[in-house]
């Protein structure tokens, strides 16, 4: 074990001498308080260490001890429903031991060593297994079946395996390798957070991650295994949008990382999630959720580790064959931690003081997403979708973190403070947002929802774009200067904005829209426009058309329960035709 002494302290950065035998990214214990740190730079026998706890009160000359192991997470039963800090310390357990405030240097294992889990083996003695193969399973919650896998890099023949109740450290069996060595396995394995878990191959992201949020699914969809960014200024609804995606996205497991978040926002998450009912199982949403809580008052260096901790846990569940959705809120605060550590290391600053390697670090994180075939003989398919919030200062997305993120991700949901001030939520600006998955996912929507899906999406995007151009004219000369057909375009686009894109997160029905309901709503918006345009071309009065009673019915369609969607759609479609016919018949009378 490599030991040294502290020679310099600069906030969360500690310089230790005499560490020649230590390695980059080793975990170390700093000072007599045994604070947790990680080596991030080596110069001869001098090691630069980022300390994940408050360093006030420690002195030069105190000892530093390397564990000779990289920062790793414990992976096994007990992760689901867990609330951990940025370096996977269990916050519930720490609270029970020392109260509401984190005590420096406290050493608590990430997974409970006393909890017992019933292990159901599926492999038998004599079976040949390799890394990634399933040895058995533990029913961790009512929703999640936790599969116990052979750790990557190990292969051989199952020499022993036993059913029964075990803690995560108990031996449940052994594997005999080709060399004749017997390796014991437990319910838990460890994995270094900075190294992506291996997989057999990546496959094309051509299946959507359905979220039930209309502006996302219909206009700017994300694929399973895709990456998306939500940049937006303060108060524009980043956190609520991520909460909605966490609640409703069709993912088996949710990993939520509050990276440098305000404490009250993390409190909302911790209070809300246990009370939310999972729509697919009827159980609490926490029964398929892992929370990483790294609030803004915690030591800044721990932010840097938190997103790696979260994505490693997410990869572990992906390897089981699950679809995992990871929410990182927010990567800007993670980048601020990078900038602070870089400054203390006296590195050459890049743009706006961020380190020159900001873009590559962001890419290393986002590129761990994907839809993959896991290692192992049964070729399981898993997906890890990453949705990162970005908090640009003053809402200016030309700043380095936003720009570096946009070069990596394929979906951009641009939140707009002007929309938020108008109480239009989710405040995703349809003119600046985009999804590079839209074309590849179009075939899936056409095949699985309705063959008109991509056509309707294109029509709606076109109407919204035309409205923006016409709006400039209206501001200059007023609505009366528009031709009847252009006035109708403005009204149709308003209907799309207010009736389709506006969605109430806290309404019991409107909080989630199925794909079929979204299709019917799109169809009604476009159907009204097409039939009304035909009536205008026949000479119908535009004022009568825009004030038809059926427009109120179209607006209230989003509050219709899923069971009644088809019947209500048929009624409203008939009402559009009959009311427009009535307008035309009046015109003939005159």
C-alpha cells in the first residue's frame, strides 16, 4: 500500500509527496480524518488528489494512504430504491448512524451487508459460463428482477451453486476456470466508474423511447439508447421536464442524478418519487428507481464523480437486458466542478475558464449510452438512454458547455424562458429544438401507430414554421392585413400550440398521452385546418370559421381519458364537417 504526506492544500485539491508507487485514479484516504479522495495527476512522487469531502481543518504533514484501487461502485441487490451521494455512500444509512449532516471520513459500504436476499439459481453445476451469463436472480422489488451475472472477464464451469438467503458478501457458488482455479462468486460485483462496462455490439437506435409527452414523442423523439440535452435558463422547467420523463418514459429502470442540484429540488424528488404510482405495475415508482443525490452544498469535487457513478449503475442494469433511462441534472454544474479543479491544478484554461478537455470528458460520458447486445451466451438486448440538463448562465446556449454538448447529442429540447413566462409548459421551443432521430424513427411510428404519423408531423412543423414568419407581419401591420388563408394558418398553428403542445404535468389525465391519443390529436388539428381551408376557398367567412364551437372541443380533447379517445375523436371529426357545412350553407343563403 502506497503512503505519503500532505504537502499542500488548496480547497478540495490536496498535493501529497512520497506517492511514487500509487496509480492514476487510485482512491486514497487523506489525513487522520480519512477523507475519501482520488488521484487525478502525478508528477514524479507528487500526487494531486481531488478530495470528495470538506478539507477544512486538515494540515500539511498528515498522512495520505492509497488503496491501490480505482474509484469503483458496488453492483448488486440493494441498488433499487437506494439514495446515494456522488461516490455511492448510502445517505439513508448514514442518516441513521450520524444524523442529518454528513460526517467527514465516515466509512459505510454502499450495499447493506446485513440485508438478506433470496437467490434463485438458474445455472446448474457443470454448466459452462462466461462473463455476462446469468447465474440466477433475486426479486429485489415487486417490479425488478435483479439478475446475478458472471463478472466480465471470468469464464469456466459452474463447480457449485446454492439456492437460499444470502447477504451480498456471502459466497453463493464457485466457477472453475480453465486453469483449474476455483473463483467464488457473490451477489455483488465491483466495477471502476471511469471505465464503461463491456458489451458484445451496439445496434442501431431505431425504436423510440416513448415518454407520453406530446412535444417529445410527436415532434422531437428520442430513441431507446439515444442521448438528449435539455438546455434552458433558470425557471424554464428543466427539472420538471426531467421528472416527467423519469415518471412516464417506457424504461424498466430509472437512474436520476442530481448533480450540484439545489437541496430543495432534490427534496422534491425524494418526496415525490415514493408517492408516484408506476402506470405499468401500479406500484411505487421508487421500486424501479436509483437516486444519486449530490446537492450544491456538498463538496464540489464529488460532483465530478457523481455522473460516472450513476452511469456505471445504469450500465449494470442495461447488461441485464433492461431499458434504462438516466437523467443527469445538471451537467453544467458538473462542468463547473471540472473548471474549479482545473484552476486549482493550474492547468491552461480554455474558453471561459473551462478546461481544454471539457468536450472530450462530456463525450466520454454521453458515448456510454446506446442500445447494445450484452456480453454472454444468451445475447440479451439492453438500452441506456441519457438525458442531460444543461443550465447555461443567463440562458445563453452559446456558452462552452451547451455548445460542447450539442456537438455530441442527437436531440436538443431547447427550453425557452419566454414560453415559461407565458405559462406554456413544457416550454420546449419548437423553432429551435430538433431531433436527428426523427427520420429513422419515422418508420417505427408509421408501422406501429399509423401510416400517417410522419406526414402529420411534417404538416404540423410546417404550420408552426409558417406562423413564425407570419407573426412578423402581424406585429408590423396587424392581423387584418392577412389574407383569409394566412389568417387560418395562424389559427391552426395556435391550436397546435395551445391544444397539442401545451401539456399539464400535474393534471391526472393530461400528464401522459398514449401514442394513439397523440395521433388522434394531431389528426384533429390538421383535419380542422384542411377542411376549413377548403371552406375558405369556397368563400366562407373566416371570422365564422375561427369561432366555430368545435374548436373548444378540439382544445378539450387532451383531457379525454384513454378509454374514450376513439369515440370522442369520431364525434369531433363529424362536428368539424357539420359545422363547416353549416357556415357554407349560410354563405349560400346570403
